[in-house]
């Protein structure tokens, strides 16, 4: 993975507030990059055409009935009205991993083991205690299997013993990893840390170029992946997207009010075209223009991917957007990845810390992903976990004036609606809703 591609992936993960700070950093770092406009009400399609006239399949598909990506006349007022989100706290590493674990189609015992492993991780993403000590000896094979699953989560390389194992996992899972990278990390890390690349090449019987290529790749890895989720002060959420319904159609608006339109400094363009400039000056200018163009394209790619994934989510969850949270359907990262044509990790990255304003409030994109719970009704209805929690809230509210329902009674009421759940699962969902037991209500 080259540094530019790594930068593109990083931009993909940033919510709107952090993206603005990142743009400011790049403006200060790269003199070839400049702000053309602080804000535009043009559509994403118009911005794309203005930049390089490239055409993307996604924008060809926006003519689908019932879906529109646009900036209508009321968009500015809508954004100002929606810009004040709810107070939230940043997601922790453990919360981010647990969310991904809940989406895995694994047995309950594996899930419980995964919870133990995740709770055992420190801020770097490494094991606090040896994982084999967390379970009985006969369950250690499960630990090994679940560990491999968690190691593939975002950020890749957590659930490892130390930074060495984390780097090995990251290199092993990257399709861009040079052949020598994993071997260097496994067998020659002390020499690598001392910068003895020639000695590594000699021991591995590789050319210096092969080793240097592997070293450059290793530099793009993160030895402490868990630190991406450091603790911060609470902040106000600004939605990256706004979904409204107009004349029976869904309108998905990218909230770019905070994001300036970027371009290449005209002075740098003129220098590049001049014939009498020194080679070192031209190289400096050419490098900065190249980096600026890549940065601009990366932001555009982030926005396009965010819109494509959001459009797919709205299509899958149209009942939610029309009727409310009780109608949330089961949905996995793979469902959206297959629909959009990207990897599951891309869906995970773009969903992280991104919020959408709906008719029902502000929700993190992650909210729309949930495993299914089988129903016992006609046709074997299936419900998402969040939908079941909303139904539990509804059942409790309906009986709040009369006899307070126990968890067992709630379980029976759910079964009457075609939803089979264990009583302890009902109790767990009730607690997640911050609803006290029948004795405390």
C-alpha cells in the first residue's frame, strides 16, 4: 500500500468535522492546493464534471425511480436546521469491535468468547492477559478461531499479543504486501529497527530493491492500531448526510457545508508550463501538484463512496425511513458490500462515525446494520435486533398504566407477535434500552 492510497483510506474514515481539520492541515502543508470556494450548492455531479469531466457508474444509476441525489432549493435551510445534532461521545475501540462482532454469523458461544477477547484488549488493541487463560482448556480452539475473525476487523491488526504480531497480521492480510514483508517482520525485525537493510537482504538472499520495497510497505502499517480510537471530550454530532422524503421520493443530501471546494493554485500551474524554470523547481512544483490532485480525488472518492453506500442502505431500509425504527430490517456489511461492489472493510470504514439526519432523528450509519432474529409467524418473518428492541419498548409502554410486565411476560408477548427470544435475551435488550426491571418500575 503506497502512502497516497493509505491517505485515501484514512480520508474515507473521517467524519465531516475531522475532514475539515484534515483539509486545513493539507492546505498548510501543500502550497499547490488552494480553496476555490468555501461552499457550493452545486450537486456532486456538477462538481465532478467541473473537476475532470469523468463519469461514474454511480451517477448513471441515480435516475432510479424513487431516489434522487441533489441539492434542492431548501437544502441550505435544511442543513442549518439539521446541523445541531445530539451530544455524543466518541466510540471506543471495544465498542467498534463489538459492533463488528455482532454482525458475524457465528454461534452464541463463539460470540461470548469474542466479547471476552475484546474486553481483554488494551488501548493499543493488544491482549492484557494471555487469551488462552480466559477460557477452559477445552474451549481454547474456539479462542484461536474467534481471534482470527477479530484480527480481520477494522482496524486490522488488533487482538494480537504485541506490535510485532500486529504488523505481521496487517501485512499478511494486505493484498499489496510485497513477498518479503511478512518474512522480514517474522524473522528480522531487530535488524529492521536498526536500519540494517543490506544485512536483511543478505540473510534472506533477496536483492536490496526487494527488501527496500518491503520496508516501504511496512512503513505504511500501524504498529498500534487501537490508538486510532483514543478517548476525546464529548462533541456535537454534525450529520454527514440528510435523508428526506419529497413527493414520495427519497432525497439524499451530502452535507458539505463545512467542506471547501479545492483546486490547484494557478501560479503552480504556470510554473509547471514555463520552459525556463530550473529542474529542481519544476520537480518541486510537479510533486506538489500531483499530491494536491490525489488529495482532491481522494475527497471526491470518499464522498462518492459515502453516497453510494448510503443510497444502498436507504434502499434496503426504506421501511425504516418511511415508518420508523420499528421497521428496521436485518442488514449485514456483506449485503451492502455486494450491492455496491466494494469490500466489507470499506463499508465498515465509511460507516464509522458518520451520521445521517432522518425524519426520525440523527443516527450513525452503523445503526442500520443488525443481525436477524427469526420470527415464528407466518412465512418465518425476520426482525433486526433494533426492531425487536423497539417492539419491546412498545410492549412495555402499552402496559405502563396497568400491570408492569416481567421479562417472562414480555417474552410471551413477543412470541404472540411471532418473535421467539429467550427470557435472558429480553432482559439484556431491556437493559440496553435503559428500562428498569418490573420490580423497579
